[in-house]
């Protein structure tokens, strides 16, 4: 898949490109994208996490979920659990505004405006004409899409309820109080600093 090879050769600000030197991570991302090529829904998060896609190569997915060993990531566990409960785990494409890892081997940091701009072509290509749900505030600031709370730091319940409400188009009482913006378009917002 050409997108994976272009991503592996990309320089996205000061992020760590986990695909550049790993045939395994490129193969895993390629398999994820190919398996969900027909997916009409994409969940877009902030960036590759240090215990998630930085290691596994697949957005919102930890190494332990793929192999049964290695690091686990709470966000990945929650996202997959909620998608499985909704019967959608294999039908949703997972992606990040910045597909490479901002931070260190043991920490995450928020992507910079430059990194978001550098990653924009990949985001636009993956999103295409799919229905998009922004996971977290950074993704919501970049996308013109419904927002659900990020599942980290105590947000698991709000994420599950928000995603269920967005996908079912009928919000629960708790979801009504959550910051969900219902927009029908899935275009990427212009970004400026």
C-alpha cells in the first residue's frame, strides 16, 4: 500500500516515525488499512501513543492486543472493548491526526502545529469520504466531525456513551451533557497557527 510507504518515509516534525525502520509495523498498518478499506467509519485520535501505535504500528492498538505479550495501553483496551460491545471492532478504521509518535520512548506529548500540518496529507487521504468521529479535543479541533471524549484519565464511560450516542444518533441523558458536536460533514478543517 503506497500510503504506508509514503508514511514510512515521511518526516513529521520532531515525532518518532515508528514505520521508518520496522517492516513489522508497516505490515501491521498495511493489514489494518486493507482489512478496513471499505469501512465507512473512522475514529481519529490525537497521535500514536508510546505504548500503543509507537510499538504496535496500529492506531489505538497495543502490542499485547496483537500478540498477547508486550506493553498494553489503557486507551487501546477501552477503544477495542467499546467497539466490540457495539459489534463494530472489525468495521471501523482507526487513525490519528498525527500517525507518528510525539514524545519519548516512555512518554507522550501533544503534537505541535507544525506536526499537525505535516501529517495533514495522510489524515485527508485516510478520512476521504468516510464518516468521522473525533476522539479527544485535539482531533475535534482539526476535524469537522462529531466529538467524543478521549477515554484516558477517567474518560472510559464518557467515551463509550458518547460513541454509542454518535453512532446511534440518539443521545443518552449523560451523552447530552457531554461535549458532542453533531456535524454531518467529514472534511478536515483548515489549520492555522
